[in-house]
């Protein structure tokens, strides 16, 4: 089922089948990263403004952070004329079947024409790794942007799905049919938060970091039903510093854009350890930590 509102029939995410946390971190080199077009509000004043040498150093620090946290890091080479390919959370949705243990990916159908040629490169990468690769059915209309909008509930076979800007609600019915997992669909209506991963970071099975202003009443109700604790990022840090584009790979450490001092304090109060990283060059294109990696099994 795809749930857009709370109901008595709503299954709690922690009552779904257990699913191990993914430990493979895929990152794509920023060899061709730049802002060369505008497809989100954050890009508008940054065309040609990326310092490529600084971007490389920031990317290397992110890669080192995942290595230090014992993730199995895999690197995909960036491709000329695909400057946003570095944001590798968007082109696929990796999965693992909790019963058969099959690993695979659902390929994205990118909303912006500028990004559609990124997807075949990730198809090739995962096929070479032995993953099952699925495409959305031809009769399903609409776009889908992978883990930019579809986020696994840690430790369980359930998905949180954002829709409204880059992903269409109808697509989640097809994904539910492919993966046979409940999907909690959250409507996004603020263009600054065009992907779910810009306003929600699921930290562990009980806790999420979020910016409430990005969601409507039904979405907020679903989040409150699905988590015991919600850590709120303040608007300025969420909107300008992408505080909610953080990532917690191990239920303890939270990799987050540096300067999010209020959010960091609230994370510490909730029992997490913030790991500040500078992703300032990537913020110019509308992405930070979560966008810059893809977790797979």
C-alpha cells in the first residue's frame, strides 16, 4: 500500500520485516561538477561559480568520512557534460529483499532533461556488480528520482517517499508493486525542498531529523505516526545550509554540512554525534551530504 494520510490500517514502519542497514557507499567523482544550468532555486545565482579545486577537496573529505565509519566505499567516475552526476543519490533506488536477499536497483526516470543521461551510467555500474536492475513500467506516467525522494526506514523494509516536484505520486504504486513494501508518501510544496532528502533525514528506526515547514498537515501526521522522536532543524539552517540533507549511516554519527550549530546541538541532545563537513561548493547546485552518496547492499 501507498499511504498519504494516517489511518487505523497504517502499519508502523518498525512492524515491517527486518532489513539490515546498507554498508556500501557509492560516490561519484566531481571531475565534471559545475553549475551550468538552473533546475532548482539554489542554482539560480551560481552558474559558473563553482571552485572545482575546492569541490574536489570537499568530496575527498566526504569519502574519507565514510571510510572512517567502516563503509565499503565504491567510486564511480563522473562523465563530461553531466555536471550533476556527482549527486548519485538520485539515479537509482537500491533494495534488498528481506526474504530472498536479492539485491537490486530500480532505475530513476529523471524529471529534468539535463539529468536523464546520468541514469545509464549507474545501470551499467550496478549490472557489473551483479544487481538485478528494474525499470519503471512503460504504462506508468511521471518521474522518479531514486533516493532523492525514496528513503528506506532504517532496519526495516518500508519506504518514505516524497512527491510533488521531482517524483510523481503514481510512480509509488509501481514501486510498491515491484518491491512489495509499504510506502509512506509525503507531499512537498516548497520549491526550496524539492527532494525529500532536503527536508528529512531518517537517523534510526525511531528518530528523524526534519524541517516541518516543507510538509503539509497529512505529511506531518504521517511523520509523527512513524517516529517516536522528530528532531527539528531551524528554517535558516534547513533552507540555506541543507541541514536536513544529513546522513546517519550507523545510527550514531550524523554527517552534516558545517555551520548548522543549532541542528548539531539538537542532534547531540537526541543522542547522536554530529560530524560537520564542508560541502559549500555543492550547496551551490542544491545538494549536500545525502545527495552526494548512494547507500546499497
